[in-house]
């Protein structure tokens, strides 16, 4: 009986598929030991995977900007004796309580003389210090802040990046206006993390270049000029494209914001309110001017204005209805793709103007801010009349206000934001960080987001993207009682008081995560991660009505081994199971072996990964962060059955030129999606990066 059970049969099938590829995985795991590990790449990759794997509101541009910021700090480490609270918060892997403790310690005892002093800061652990020192330094002498910032226009660092890629097969070849290749160009100048300017140009596969709808060249152009810490009054000036944040994201959050992740106490939104934007994404940024001014010791004002064209689904008037004479749009488009006729029709079809202001009163242990945001379109927004869209924003303009705060007392930090849109909807997010012991940090976030609260650029800490229709409580912990062992756990429960897409009634859910990270030595570390999530949705079971519970579980085993002064191996296997209501449980898995290499003294370095995956359906799809070319991000989802491999090669030709290439191939033998794509899929990329 058991042998004929469908789950048992599927398990045996998966095991057979895995065993066929086990030999190759084993060979890669015990490859020659002649190369040098790239520890910084591992740190960046782990952070990106933790923050972006399950954050459905995160974009590739967010990941790209975060990765570039970490790389900037690798090549130009921040000075811990000069860095501000906002600068440390931008790193994202230190929680706000740790950052406040750092600033308080430095204010009390003066400049650091050695990195070893960081161990004396309350709530700091050796692993936190190791992470930080990959991007910072302790420097007691003078720095470039004594140099006039205007000199930075001809001093500093320049970078030119040119990238080319071509996917095979190109599935939109018969419908696209342009060829199947992709181009990206970026020119950037930076000085002391205080001045940055540059421009980007980008074209996706299928978009025309210098013809058709893009007679002036590329599909997307972006430029920015960004000043930071100009003088005592002017803290920030942004001209051109920039990202912005107010409070905890209820009103405004266009840049990167961490959601639920294995970084279980990184819950507070912080960092600079304004940042330069130089990514290739075409949606989540502002275009105009913005500034942050310091008016005395305690008062800070941020003001912004943006005017740009947005992509949207435009709806023409009904010719049969004489009373309907107004052009509307039903939704904003965020893909940035302009390949086919319909996509080109939506391109830049709307005019959007945004104005915002934030005033903050800051004291030694906290701050309070009042924020306002106004958004206007040249056409009225008219979403569908479906029941779940009952409270969606409609009209040409939206105004909202909020108040946010944070306050630290010893080892306590409380923070939050409350917002109101002009239709009367109210949303509030409040959180707590507490360190009852040097080796324990606890976190909690409560959110109450009314169904009728309206926000277009809101992105607070919540289960789903957006800023409305959710009540929930999150509790997390970071525990490091045992030497070399770090335990991260969180529990989150929530309820949606109104309908959602695919959910025809008020619904609820819960989620739990646990990760145990073991650092055996400087050469070996491993962790096990378990996550379970239960959500309600409409049933698709014949003969049933109402909501059913969908349970999704995953377990991951991951190990990193630095073989010697030459090679770092990374191994992973991950299982995912999904059980929708009373239906049978389905499953999926992925396993990979990766080698990251840099021969000592050699200008050539690279990485190689071989992965196998097998999932019963799209619901059991699996993810895995992949090393890509510099400034590129890849966290693909896999469904069906197949294998995948890629290799990256970097050749440092001389001190100013670096050439990179990436080849990736997916060999799919079974598809579970409606496209039914089976066969080889490849992507070849080339990149030249010049620094001078």
C-alpha cells in the first residue's frame, strides 16, 4: 500500500533524479584546492539572499543599488570615527539599536583607536564586527571632508560600465519591435561618498535601439547629481533621479527596505531619507530635485519634487456613452518592458507629479517627524470595479500625512509611524527592539493598516506589498548564547479584514522561521533553515466553496568550506512542500554545488555552479541566489524538472580595466507552467568595467 502511495512514488522519482547527478555534485565538492576564497562576495550574497528571496515588494533595482553600495564601501571603507547614524543604517545588517549603541559609545569615549574596541559596545557580537569591518575602517587622522566638495568634480573615482547580453531562445522574437539582445551603459563619478554624478542607458531584449519607438537611442535613460554632507546646513542635495524614504514607509519608500528575512531583528526602516539613483530599473525612483537641510542642532527638513512620465494602462472613453468623454488609466505598469505593440502603447502614457516634505526634531536619543506627500496625475486613475478593489485609490490626486518617531532608552528602542490619507483611511506601524542580554536581541512589530488607507509609494514592514488591509504582529529574536552558534527565529500572525486578489473573503495567516548558523572555524560554516507559512485563499477544489488553508514548508541545508588559500566551496540542498487544503501535498527541491575561485597572484578569477531541481508544480518552485556580473543581481525561480549551471569569469587586464563574462544554461526536461517551455535556455553576458 505504502509503495503505491502517490507521495511515496514521487519521492522515489525525485531520489532517482537526484542520484543521477550526485556524482557530478561530489566531484565539484572535492575539486582541486589551489585557489583563494572570496569572503566579501559571500557576505554580500548572503545579505542579498536573506533580504530579497521572499520580499515580494523588492525589485531588482533595490538589490542592484544595495549591492553597489556594499561594493563602494569595500573599495572606499567608511571611517567609523566619522560615520553618521544614517550611514551605518544604510548597511542594513546592523539593527537600529546596535547603531544607536555605537553612536552613544563613540560620543562617550571618543574616537576609536582600534577595531578591537568595537567588542566593548553593548549588544555587539564578533560576527557583527567581522561583517562591518569588510566595509569599514578605523582612521583617526584627517579625511577628505576637509577638502571642498566642489573639488570632487575633478577629483575622485570614475567608472564606465558596458554590458551586453543575449538570451536563447528569445520567446518574443515574433512580436518584438527590436532584436533579442540587451544593452546597458553606466558612467559614474564619485568622491569620498559625498559627491556622485553619472548617467545610465539601458535596453531590454526585444526593445528597439535607434529606430521605431526609440529613434533617439536606448529605451531608458537616467541621470543624477547627488551631494552629501555639503556643510553644516546642507546635508543632501539630489538633482535628477533619486530614491526617497519617509518614516517607516507608510507614505513613501522607493528605495530598498528589508522585509521578513533570516535577519530577524532588521525590522526598522532607517538610513538616509534621500539617496542617488543610478540603477537600470525604470519604475521605482523620482525625477526632479530634493534636499535635506539641517536648521540648527535639532531641526532637519527634507523637501522633494518629482515630475516624470509613467507607464500605465490607458482606457479610452466609451464611444457609445456620450457622458463618458474622459481618458482614464486602470493601473500603473512597473515591468519597464517596451517590446510589443501593447507595451509600447502604455509607455510614458501618464504624467506624474510628486511633492513631499518631512520635518524632524532630533535629540540625542530619538527623533520625531511630521511628513506630507502629494501625488497628482494628468488622467484619473480608474481601477476595476471588482469587490477586492473597493477601497483602491481613484481620481487624479492623493494627499497623505504621517508622523513617525524613534526613541532609545538604554537597551530599548521603540519606533513607529501613523499615517492618514485624504479619504480618512488610517494606517499605523509600531515596533520594539530590546536587548535583555548582551547575546540576545528581541524584536516586535505591530501593524494596523486599514482597508481604506491609500498610498501609492508606501511599503511598510508587512506580509504583503502595499500599505493597506492588514493587521498583524511579528516577533523575532537573534540569540548568540553559545560561542560560534547564532540562532534566528521569528513568528508572524496576520489578518486581512477585507478581500484580496484571489481571496473572496477576509482571511488570515501565520508564518514561522528558524535558522541555526554554526561557524566551526574560519574555514567552515553551515546553517539549517526551516520556514513554514499558512495562508488562506479561494478554493479551486471541485464541489467546495469558501476559503482553504495553503501550507508551505521549506527546509534548507547550506555549508561553506574554504578549502585553502585558493578555493571556497558552497553546497546547498533545499526542499519545499505545499499542501492546499485537503489536496495531496506536493513538493520540490533544489541542490547545488558552487566553487568560487581566485588564484593567488592571478588576474583571472571566477565562480561555477551546478544545480539540479525538481518540483511538482509552480507552487513548489524553488529559489537560489546566484553570483552574477558586477552590479547585476540574479535570484531566479525554478519549477518543473531540470538542471542549471553557470560560470562567471573575471579578468583584471590592468589597474583600470576589468573584463567579465557569464554563461548560464538551464536544461529543462519537464515543465509545469502554461508556457510548456521544455529544452535548453541560455543567457550569455559580457561586461567591460573601467575604473580610473
